[in-house]
C-alpha cells in the first residue's frame, strides 16, 4: 500500500546548500535508475510521430530533461519544450544547452494543477519522479487533466518494493546527504507497483499502453490521452 509523506526537499528553500546538494544527488540517482534510457525507449515505442510540443511536469532543475533531449533531438528536431515546476530551478546553462540541440525552452513556474487547468495542448506529456508525491485523491484528477491536454503521457516513478527500499536506505554509500537519505526511502514508500496508475487513468485499462517494473528500481507508465472513446 502506498504511503505518501512529506519530503524535505519539497519544503526547503531552493538556494539552501543542503537542498542544492540533494538535487545533485538526484542527478546521480536518475543515472543509477537509467531513467533517461527508460523514458527515451518509452517515447520511441509509443509516440509515432516526432512531436512539436512536449511538456514535462515537475521538471526540477531540468538536468534529467537535458539528458533526455540529447537522446531524442536527433530524431525529434525543433521541439517546443515546456518545463513546469512550482519552483524555478532550471539554470540558464541548462536552458542554453537544450536550445543548442535545436529545441525551444519555456520554463513555467506554476503549480501543476493550475497549469493543467489552462488546457494548453501538447503532443506529449511526461513526468519523472513526480507522480509519487501525490496521494491518489489528488493524483487521479491530475491524470485526468493530463489526458485532456496530451494524446500521450509517459512517466517513470519509484518502484515500491523491499529491494528498492533497501537500496534507498543505503544511499549513504554513494555519499548522499541527509536530505536525500530521508527523501529516498519516502519516495519508495510512495512509489507504485502493479497496476496502481492504470486504476486512476481515465478511460480504463484499454487506454494504458504499459505499466510495470523496469529493472529493480523503476515503475514505468505510458497511456493514451485525448478524448475518451
């Protein structure tokens, strides 16, 4: 059963030194979870045509998005990328490096629920290590709104398992700081298993392309949005 609890990084000032160190830890954790590779494979498999407009909700500092853009830009040219997060954490250097790949970047500091209510249509929406922050009562309307603004949604989230929890509790081995050592196990406990996201997606399981574990730490999800049949 999922247990959603507050994570320290969510309430810390963006310029707090411990918060900045934890975000650096998250870059390493993303690499260890191979999320760039997982997301790129999901996108290549489930998005038939190169998109014109792509949005990431809960983008954080944008480094994971930059790594993904490097993989996708050779076959997805000229994408208009929107990065949505409550805090503006995307550095000018990250935006510049994405722009050098031929993509345009719009960084939007907004609550994701407020942004979704605007109804700005996208070709693809994605999330990385973001959905687990929300209890089902808030997550379900978020997913319904995502389905309205994009025909395809893909996500990579923490896999909720004993092994993943053990690994999260062992991050001190790689030098993770106290904030990360607190938040990583909390993320796993709030993570997903089975078909938990499928139950919340509008239109039923026939509109879900894939949900399940990828490797020992990741829970992957892809679904069809747009109007329900």
